[in-house]
C-alpha cells in the first residue's frame, strides 16, 4: 500500500482563470523516494502541502489525498492532526523563515513532543538530542539553547530535518530543501536526507525545480506543468530519454552536473499564471513542437507510454529523436 | 549567553542609560529656561496675580539667583531638583514636592486602571480583529478603531458621565472616593474615558502586527507539525507580535499623562492632571514647571526601559548589538 | 487647489474623482460642509450665538432653535456654526506652521547630512518627548490664555513628525539620477531642492499633514475644554463642551453633545481622507 496517494486532486481559487492543481494523481510507496519537478508556480508546493491538509484559504478542493490510508480531503481536525503528528512531516525551503526567530532552537525541536505528544521536557530533550546527532549537528546540547540567528543556514536546515523526525513520520515531504542554502551545504543536506530515508525506510516526496537533483536522489520522477502532471517515469529513463518537450526543455536549461558545460538552451517564454488559461496544451506557447490546430484544441491526457506516462499530443511522432536533438 | 554577548548587552544598556541621562538633562534645561520666555520680569512673573511685597520679591530674587549668570542659575535649580526640591507653590503655600505627593496616588490609580484596560481590551480586540479579518467581527473591530481613535477623552467623559453617571446613576460623577472600593468605583468612568483613544491605537497596532506575523512561514511550519491553532497563535504569532505593541505602548505614556488633565478636570477629581490645569489657571508657575518636567521625565524613563527590555522580547535585537 | 476650483464647476463630479469607498466620499463631503460653514458662518447661523435669552434656556430642538439652547439661552446651532471658524482656523495654523517648518528642517538636514543631520535628529527626538497638548498648556502658563501661544507651541510639537518624514523622503530622492542631472546642469542646490525635489514629495507630506490636522483639532479643542484656550463668548467647540458640562449634570447634555459630535465627525473625516491620500500615494508608487 502506498504511504502517499493522490487521486485526481483538484485545487482551485475563486476568481482565477485556471485551477492551481488540475487532476493530479501521484503515489509514493513506503521506502520509495519520488520527486515532483516543475518551475515555480507550477503547483508542486501546493501538492506537497495538501498531504498535510494545508490548503490555500478559500480554495475549492476535489479528488482524494491519502496518507497511510487516511483520507485528508474533507477530514476532521483529529484525522488531520494524526497525519501531521505521526504519519507525515514536511521540510520547508528556507529554515530561516521556517523556524520562529524569537524562540530558542530547543523550543522549536521539542514543542511537538511536549505539546502534542504529551512528553515531559526531559524526555523530549533526550529524544531531540538523539535526532540532532543523527542529522550530524556537532555539540547538540549547546544548540538547544541557541536562537536561530546564531546558527548557519546549513545547521538550521539540519535542525529543521530533526524537527520533522521528532514525531517518527513514515513519509517525509521535502519542499526545495536545499534551494536556500549555499552550494557546498546543499550536497550535505541531500546526503543526510537520503541516508535517513534509507535507514528508516521512509517514503520521500522531493519537491524541486532541479531535474538533475531529482534524478540523482529519487527512484521515480513526476514532472509538473501548470498544475498538471505532464510526464512520469523512473529517474534513469526520464533523464536518458525525456519524452515530453517540457521535460526535455528542463534538461536543456540546466547546466550538466558532470562533464563539460554545453550551451544552455532556455525554454522560451514564461510559465502560465493563474490568471491565464488555455483550451489546449498549457505548454503550447513555449513548445518547439507545438502544432497549431492540434495542440491548442484540447489538453492532452496523461497516457501510458512504455514504463512511464506522458501527456503530449505529438509524443508518438517525436518519439526519442526530436527530444534527443534538443538535448 | 557567552561572555562576549553579555559584554555587548551590558555595553548597549550602558549606552542607552547614558542617552537617557543626556535627554533628561536637555529636557530639564528646556523646561527651566521656559520661565525666561515669559514676558516681563521673571521674579514678578512667579508671584503674578498675588500681591507681593518688595521684601518677598527680594526673597524670590535671592532664591532663584536672578542676579547670577544663566548657567549658574540652571545649575542651582538642577541641584535642587535632583535633591527633590522643586520650588514652592504660592497657591498652596507648600513645597511643590508636597503638593505633588498629595495628588500622585489618585493619578497613579487612574492611569494604572486605564493602562490595564488598554492592555487587556486593546490588545484583545486587536487579536480578534486580526484572527477574524474579513468577517463581520473583524470589520466591527476596524470600525471601533476608526471611531475610537477620534473620540477625545473629553467627549468620552461627557458621554460616560451623562449616560452612566446622570441618567443611569450607576457611577458617581464627581470626586475621588474614600476607601479602596469607593475609589475604584469613582475611577471606573474616568479610566474608561482616558483609555478610549489609546485603546484604539493599541488595537490597531496589535491587529497589524498580528497580521504581519500570521503570514510568516514559521507559523505554517508549526501548523504542519500538528500543533493546535490556538497554541500556534499564542506561542508563535502573539509572542512575535509583542515587540511593536510594547514599543507603541511606551510612546503612549506621555499622551496618557497629559490626558489625565482633561479626565480629572471633567470628573472633578483631584490629581496631578487637574492640579496642572488649576495652576495654569491661577498662575502658579512653579507647580506647572514641575509637572511638565515630571511628565517628560516619566516618558523618557519609560521608553528607555522599553528599549532595555526589547532584547528580551526579540532576541534578534540583541544580536544587532542594540543598534537603533 | 484643484478640488476647490473644480468644485465650483461640478461638485458631484469632483467628489467622484476623489475615488475611494463610500466612507472616503462621505468624509470628504463632511469636510467640505464644515469648511463652507466656516467660510459663510455669519450668513448661515440663524441667530447671534453670543446673545443669551434668559428664561429661554434648555429649549428642546424646535424650528426656531434647531439644536435647542444651552443653559444661558444661547442657540446651540448658531454657536456650532460660528464655532466652526475658531475650531478649524487654530488647527489650520498649527498644520501650516508645522508643515513649512518641518519641510525646511527636513530638507536642510537631509541635504546637508553629516553632523548637522545627527544633531538636529537628536533634538527632534527630544521634542518627541513633549506631547503637543503639554507644550500648549506650558505656553498658556507663560503667555496667558488664548489661541496664539498654544498654536505656536503646538506647531513646534508637530514639526518633528513632518521634519522626520521630509528628511527620510529627501534622503531617498537625493540619490536618484535626476537630482544629479539637475546639479550637473548648474542649478543651485536651493533651486533643485525646492523646485524639483519638493514637488515630488509634497503629496506624501500633505497626506501626513491632513492626519495631523485632525490631531491638532483634538488638542486645541481639549485646551479650550480645559478653559485655557478660546475664551467665551468667542464661539468654539471645545469651549462649548466646557460650558455644557454643568448642564450634563443637570440632565441636559444636548448643548455639550452637539459640539462633541462635531469634533468627532471632523476628526474621523480627516483621518479617513488623510489615510486614503496616503494609501493612494503608496499604491501609485508600488
């Protein structure tokens, strides 16, 4: 049974031309690492937050989100709290914004155990010190008494990870966990996350805009564009042979991690805002292969292709060749 | 706290206290020299309205050293003030210190009760206004703030006195009262009248400060960890919103002290505020000068204390080394 | 300026152009009505407010006395209309002096910078410790009752608010390229500051002054209420409330309530309009 499962999740804000999420289906099995990749504004963060019952205020919501079998859409407060305090935790992008700056780090780490878990202060601190050791923070007792501004971004992100683990979750949601950090720290944080995920057999959903990072870290990848999943497959497949023009574009627009730097090919144009909508493929305006009269008529469905799935009208014609070419 | 942080905290506290001393010195000089702005001879100005024999005028001349150079006069006066000698009231034939001391308790009670009302109701309304934003309750708070900020204490006094004092007869309309309960009964309406404007300001600041903090990402993080909303509001929103609320509270102190003049006069209470009005009216300048100095000094001291306490409310201030 | 000239042509059109919600429009209307009342008071007030008809005291509102009479038989409506003049002229003088002085101090210190800026900044900080009403009361103690001394004292008390605003706005503008361009062209600093920089920041300063007007009106009304400001028989709202106090205890609150309502109305209107102006400027910038 998957630890996290979305079925046709739809989230719409009143007054907007298109929904934030439009029929998102996605699953993460126990012990599996899955990435959700997309540009900012594609809806990937909203997707992740939905797994904790955090939805934009006033949004209209449809579909299903299940965490460890518990349905979250339309759930009562107790169910939501049970998910948040034992099934799933989230690691946010910027630890400096995500940890209350006027309270001590120890306070952030222990508050869930003390205030919801009913543990004593001593019990909570013992547990937290253990976790701080596990995320590789030197001299944990000293850090408990510090304030966030007294620690570096990388150390704070370790604190955030330890804080996410205090409730022993089975699912870890990571929303761009390394974007706010400097490059050397990024690799360390990702290594810690992968090690913990494997050791504890956690399900992991990594939200990122970086397809290479996703491929290096995760087993499977979902690519999201304008609130829809446009391609999914195993990390190796997707990286070797992207089939949606958008996926191919993402690969072309990021510098290769290894090997020499080839010319970067940016995706032309900018992503569609919530105020815009299109009757056809949302990527139509920016696509090299868009065919007027076909691609702008109806949105392409997400259809199985090989081991993965792709949402593109021209996927058969383009096959591998064209997508390879643009790479 | 490491020794270096401790040193830095002590250093910034010392700097603030020094700044306070300088400000107090300058304000005392301004208050002192104001006497010499008055038209005519300062000695006869001080006994204006009362018949003074040449001997009395001579005594005043000697006491104030009007024949000394100006800085020397200031120095003598300041020495006296620092020793608690604020001069003599010609109206009450007592030392100014005694006149003030007799009326201080009533004013302290009035200001204290008003401050309590402001802290509880003002902050409370601000919290409700922020949490219920966009609803009927939230709009009601906004309306109350707009109207309340424009209702001066003398209007509030007239209305409260008319409705609850005269028409309904629930509260006394004049005087200070005798024992503690009676005093509280007497001070209720004046304290409400005094607090209305300031309550509106505190509500407004609390509301906007809460709204700022509600938007912070760490609030979402706390919610995502399953903490009850009420707990998150208390521990992460209200706690973080305290800084601006306390700062504004400190700035309101002088306005409140001056407004006691209006409220005490309107309710026929005897206190520092009504004393100020009485002494301006009857030209007892020594007392006026002392009260002006007192109000400004309290303001400066309270705001220095607020500055000193600020690092406890927001540890980030401590890191900045107390830079303004 | 443009509001008053266009008002002569098409009053409703002008009101619509002000924009904002219904609250802003009503507030503007309230202000216009009171300003008109102040301008045409002698023609508008039906009776002589200083003439007290003995035996005609505490008359209830009637066609003859729209808002009744006070304890001395004076017509409350007429006193309200005539009192508009003193009640608005005082704060106007305070705000005009404080604005001119604040602009001068703010422009000069920001333009000069350095130690002048630091020292003047400190002095302004110290002035903040003196509430306007306290300075006004001190002025009365020194120079006697009336309007002149308190108005000047309050102008000094309000000056730091404008000065601080002008200082920070000028400091922001001064580093913009267009200022340097004017100076390169050989224009004098005074010319650039007054003719090129000032017009740009003036709307923001006026928005602040509009809000200050409301507070100055409150302070001056309070002073008259204490019997230290405008002296009877000169009609004034604060003085009217003061006179009406005794009547409140006799269960005849109307002659005190009427001017009190007028004070609150005008102050609310000034706050609403001032904040609307501020919001509109903030919106234009972002």
